[in-house]
C-alpha cells in the first residue's frame, strides 16, 4: 500500500469522523480505523500514523460544510453512515401498571431550581408519561423560616421552561390539619411523644443510644402538652417513638413536629407547629396517591423511618426509589453552596450564568433539550459520581447544532487591507446543511480578522477569507496586515479565516464562564472572563435571547445589558 493509498484512505475516514463530530476529527479514532485496514496489507503502523495526522490537520482546517461536500464526492456511502446512538431511555419501573403510575416532584419553595432539581423533575415527569399516569407538583412548604411567596411561581416558570406540565398541583401546607390528626393518632397509641429536652441533651441521647426521659409519661400527658404546643402555651417537639438502640441513627426517635413562629407566606400565623421532612415525605406520598416516589440516595438511611411511620399510621406503602445525587465538577449543585456566593456578592444572583440554576443555564445558552438529554444519559443509577460540565455541553451541542444560525465574530481584531480586491457582496449561508437562507455583506477590501489568526500569518502566506476569496500576505505588523487579492479558486490546505469589514461591524463583548469553584471548593476569582471583538453587522437584527454560533469560536446567547448588546459564551 503506497503513501498515496494510505492518504486517500485516511482522508475518507477523517472526513467521516469530522462530519460525525461537528467538524473535528479525532486522531485516535481515525488512526485506529486506518491501521486496521492496513494490517491485511502488511503495512507497519509507524508508516500510517504520520500520514493520518497530517491528513487530519488538513480536514480539521475545513468548515463542516466543506467536509461534507468532500466526503459526498469522495465516499458518499460513508456520509450516510450514522453514528450508533446509545439508548438513554429510562428503564421500566418495578411493580408498575399502565395507567396507574403516580409520581410527584416536591420542591421546597425556598429558592430557584437548579440542574439537580431538573434531574428529579424530568425523571418523575417522564415516568408518569411513560405509563400514561399522573404527575403531581407538590410544594413541600413546611418551613416558614425558608419559604418565600416569590419562589412558588418562579419554580413553576422554571418547570414550564423545561417543558414540564403537571396534572395536579397543591401545597403540603394545605394539609396541616390532616397532619395534626395523624400526629394525635401516634400520640394516643403511644408511638409518639412530646419532648421538652434541650437540643444538646437530645443530641447526646441519640449519640449514646439512651432513651429520652420524656418517654416515661403516659400518652394522655403527651396529648395534653401537644395541645399546648398548638395553642402557643409551651415550646417542645414531637418525636417518633422508634428505637434509640438502632444501628441506623435515623431511627433514634426522630423529630416529627417542631415549633416555628415565623409567619408562613401562604397561611400566615394560622399554624406554629410544623411537620418535618420525615413526616411530610412519607405521609404526603401515601395520602397523595403516589405510587413511585423518587428521592436522592442521601435519604436512603431514612427509608426505614419512612416505612415504619406509615405502618404505625396504617397508611399505604408506596414503592420508594432512590437515585444518585447529581454532582458536577467545580459547580455548586445545591442551594446550601449557591446562596453564600450570592450573599457575598461574588455572583450576580441566582441567574448568574456561572451557576447551575435553571435561570443561569438558560442565560448561558443551555437548552431544555440539552438538559433532558443529559439527565437521561445519567439515568437513575444509585452509583455516586461527579461529572464534568462538558457532558452537559456535549448534549446541548447536539441540540443546538441543527438549529443555530452561523455568523462571524472576530476576537481582539487586527486590521487587514487587501489591495486589488474587487468589491463584492458576500452571500454567506446561515447554516451549512439546513436551508435557513443567507446574509449579504458588502466588501471593499478592508477587513478585521482575529489576532489569533493574524499571529499565524507571515509574509508570502496564502489564506482564504471565508466564503470570499484568497489573500496573499505582503506585510505583517502588530497593528495591521496587508495583502493582495489571490483569486477565488478554493485552494486546499489553506487557512479559512472569519472576518468583518472595517466599515460595518458590531462591537461586542463576549462573557465566558470558567470553573466557579477551585479544587478546594472555594470561589475561583478567574471564573469570569471577557473577550472583546467585532461581529458582522447582521447580528444587530437578531432577537435578544437568540442562540447562535460564531464560526470557529462557539455557541453564544445574545442579551442586552443597559441597552448594549453582549453575548454569553455557551460552549464550543
């Protein structure tokens, strides 16, 4: 097999790999393929590797449209070969009957939703739809110290942005009288008791496994003090009488009700005694008709409390299921970690695009389709892991690539003057494969190009102004490059460079997010960067919030700040 044959083989498979992966061929994948084909002819891999690497450099310098055209001419049978897709659909639910599955998403209205909530909500929602069942939105609002009226609507808005609609909506605070009835049942039957101990004494009891001295009183005495808790004449907590010797510390007489004096955003001062998560989670799932409640694995030790309590109350047992909590490298995926960053003023607020809140992700240009694909890729495994945000980006890229229009952006611009250049109206396609139309730009021979592209040029080089014509470099300085017109015939192995005209452009700042947290989990002051440059003038007519692709730069979302257009970088 000659070097030319190796090169032609490498070219076919480099083009195929590049087309499958958004214009960038993977050297390892292509080398492996070509070596495999060469083995039967006795070719040494050492002869193959340099030829393949050189070919990949050529292929990766082309636009996706050019790659597709070359592959269509050279090996059309490879163009239609689709990349095998993994099946990320959800597995069947155990003990599930079509038409009878009921799931719920139970957020606490104490903040804006983040990507971890999205995982839970999408899994609950999709299972209900998969089984033609019912999906409930239940606000678990039993801690007036944290709830805020604005978050009820904000969380609904976030869910609708994800494409989630619910069949029923209610608040746990609607059912407090029912909870009181069930609490009194536990007290009367000796399965719960009012505890007057100090918090530090309770902590010691649980640590040592010692019974609370309050348990020596009779049920009617506990019921009397319970009534005093309700009317405001005493301070105490209601605890489940479980097993203080249990190896599972969650079973050591957990708190079921506590007193919170702060007015509730919905019920005001009607109630001062509020149920805990252990009580509301189990009771609401059961009386709400939920068949398959999901929660994160961190609550797994509390499962025993969940079912023990339902048994004492003689309530139906749902099929409780857990999945791993979502952890993303260098990102705070919890309100506990996000709120201090906001309070300290190091991020703008819950909509800061460096945050994994749904509002932040939306600003960044992450789509509901991308989030959904990411969630299903993670699945409902209970194996704990930390994923890189690049996985979210990869899922989002697949969602954006077919629909995002293409434009030119020149970062840190350097002037380019082309002598003898014929005036032209460049007709630039808005998408390499979809028929989205064209944008027209008048050119006169004076341009701006990126400083990164300019740094690669030297006198005598030939490069191509993308979709326009060739330029031969005459001189290079730090501030300007001059060249002369080199014709319009497409020349292989030449750089393709984005441009704007010097007379008509839009000054633009692109905001770029880096890792928000450093390796120690502390705020990274380098997490926000700006790139200033010029974009082609046609972007000024685009709508705020539109997501586009700046060719060879990346996907960005346009927004206005104080009336000035800016772009937020999503990803490559």
